[in-house]
């Protein structure tokens, strides 16, 4: 097992290894003490891991409640969020109790936002069961739900008390879900580690999963400790997300988040090359590694629709928008552009 310490506004550990769910009760008790724990999970994940987690928690002295919601991004909304809050009220959950988010990024975001706002904040534990959640969304304290105008428009910063990443849970992931997580892994390599990028090209992520997760989590930990509330360096983690979130919206959230990020990274790399910020070799490398992990590299949605969707993104700041521009593998920069230039950047990225 690997343990990574995070020193943010809440100090906590990220545990990475095989078979950790079997000892989840002990780990959670050490982090939050004995209390009532609400397991929040979706109807795909709970039938696989929910009962065993509940038994483990009860064996460790916890009272356990379960809240299971329909899987998918469309459940990350105010209605499900409100229903979860009402469920906790009806079951007399108190400020001394905790939530355990068992699942992927949607579950972690929804459960985390509920934890951030229920009775002005209760503790929660992240138990990611997808690669994307393990390497990215379970760490750093960003919680949110979607509004009709866009993704993650209502949210809060609320750090977990513990993250338990049992790598065995990734074995039950569908192939497209695993590839979705690979997009976020590749993002970290493009952002800040050329040697890591080359390692991902040479050796499949499946064959180095614990090291890959630890590398990504350590990179994010360093960024979060420097910029917890996303006003500076942490914005780099949005590489591929400006175009990617717009693609997700244009698809009616019918594509996976990692697929949108992959599309967005490729389009931004093409646009950066056209504007003279990176060379063609960088674009080719990013495209090649995304294809290696069976991720899309073209955005099939109309330019006009993409522009409209991007204008609803929370990266807008007045009349400007922040974009993350790759300069080479291992180095990216944050750039503010006038909002009206976004269309040009998209066109240069091959969006028609």
C-alpha cells in the first residue's frame, strides 16, 4: 500500500493499494471515529461493493445508512442533491456523522457537495471505484452538481477526511470507463512530467496501475497544497476541459467525461500549434497516446454549438476566458483570452 499525505485546509491521507476495502472500517474509524456513516453510491456500483462495505463498517462499530441513486452524469443535479439532503435529515444524521462516497466522479462530486452543505458541513470519505476518480476527482476537495447552464456550476471546496483507493475495484470497470480515466492520467503527464508521458507510451497503464495512480495523485497533491482554491496554478488541471466540457454538453452528456477531455486536449494542442505556441511533434505525441488508449481525438459537434456551450463554463471571468495551452510535453501555461477569441481557438483546433 502507498500512502500520500495531503496538507490542505483539512489534512488527510490517500491510501492506494490492493484489497483496501476489506479494512475500510478500520481506516475510516481512524480518520473520523465511530459514528453514523451514509454510504452514497449509484445503482451500478452499490450492487458490486455496497453490501461488503456496509458489513465492514458495521463490524467496526458504525451505524450505516445507504443512499443509492441512478448512475450517470444526469443524476448530478439539484434534484438528487436535494433528495440526498432530505434523506439525511429524515434519518437524523448529525454534524458528527460522515458520508462515504463509493463510486466514480459523479458520486464523489454529489456526495461531497452534500457533505459540504449539510448542516453547514460534515465529514466525508472518498472511496473511488473508477480510474478517473482515483487519479483526479477524489482528491483536492472540489465538489459540485450541474445546472442546466453547464457542469459543476453549483459547488463548494470541501476536503475529504480520507481517500481509500482499492485498485481491485478497477478490475470491474468496463473498458470505455477505464479508457476515460486514462485521459486524466495522460493530462497529468502532458502538464508536468515528460518522463511519465514516455512511460505511459512504453508500458500499459494496466500493468503499472498503483504507480500511475500514486504519480498522478502526488502531482495533484502538490498543486492543491499550493493553490487549494483554484485561483492560480490549480487552473492548469483544466487542460482539455474548456473544449471537453463543451463537447459533453453538446453530446447531451452522452459521452464520458474522459472522452470529452481527450477531444479537448487534442483540439487545444492543434490550436496551440496553429498559434505558434507548440510544435507539430507535440500535437502528434498527444494524438498518438490518446489513440493508444482508445480515446477520441476529433470533436464532431458544430462550432456554433461548442462556442455557446463554452460560454456557460465557469472558467469565464468577466469578458475573458482562461484556457490551458500546451507548449511541449511536460509544460503548459494558463492564458487569458478575450471571450470573442474563443471561436478562433476552436476553429484552429479543427472544430467546424
